[in-house]
C-alpha cells in the first residue's frame, strides 16, 4: 500500500488530503504512481504540471525516486513568494 498525500491547491482541487493506493509492482518510481493517478482523468491532470514537487517518506525527491510498498508519497505545488 502507498499512502499518498496532497497539499495546498492540489488538496483543494482534488477534494482529498490523502488516500491509500494499492501497491502495484509497476510503481518502480514516483512518476509511475503519478502516471497511475493521471489516468483517472479530469481534475487529476493537475498532477501533470511541470513544476510539481514531491516527497517520499517526508524527504523531498524527484519523480525518478524509487518506490517501495509501504512508502508515503506527497505531491504539492511549488511555493512562490515575494
């Protein structure tokens, strides 16, 4: 099982702060999980943003980060400020 968390405007747009996604051996990387979520269509296209940030087990990572069953993955938009 992968615990997925959504933050900021992703959480607002998706109407979820998190969910459990059944482990699939095809989830070799964070990007594979993201691709699975994108297949839901509609508002999920938000996760296709180029500037999407992610973390695995509470550590910032890239989309090429390897995944294992039991990991926690968080998706959040970049934060800008002035």
